[in-house]
C-alpha cells in the first residue's frame, strides 16, 4: 500500500518537482494571483485575440476590458479593446480606444492598423 504522499521513492533521479510529490492536479484557488500583472495582461490579450478570431466578441471585449483596467498604460490593451468594441458596434468606444493606443504607442506595431480603423470608423 504505497500512499501517494510518501515522496521517498527509491529512484531519486527525478529532481523535477521536489516540493510536490503529488502530481495530482488539485484545484488551486485562482492561480492568476501567481502571475505578475504583466503576465496576466499578456494572457488577457492573447485570450481576447483567440475569442476575437472565434467570433466571440463579448468574451474578447470583457477580457480586453480587464486588461485595460490592470495595465491602463499598456498600449496593446487598448488596441485589443478597440478591436472588440469595433466588432460589437461600440463605435465611440472603439474610436476612444484606438486613440488611446496611438497616444501611448504612436509608432507601435499596431499604429497603422489603429489609424486605418479610425479612418474607417468616422
């Protein structure tokens, strides 16, 4: 009867997880707290992109809104929110967010796309 809690295995050649002898995935309370705000925001933006590509604009919008709240000075959060807002026909919000992006990152990767979107939203 080898209980999974006994970490004394005779083969000591697996030093990968010394602190966690039980590989069983337990539900941890909100793993998000282990991430830095930057990591969380990057994840939010990636998830938002995923939802946007899937056509789930509301989910993309909400994730982007979270990202903007967490890191309001990070241009990419505003671009992400702008895209989702545009898809949801929230034109004024989309314009505001594209402008926020351009203000924060006038030479950014998405500057041309933001400007193009703004031109088409007027």
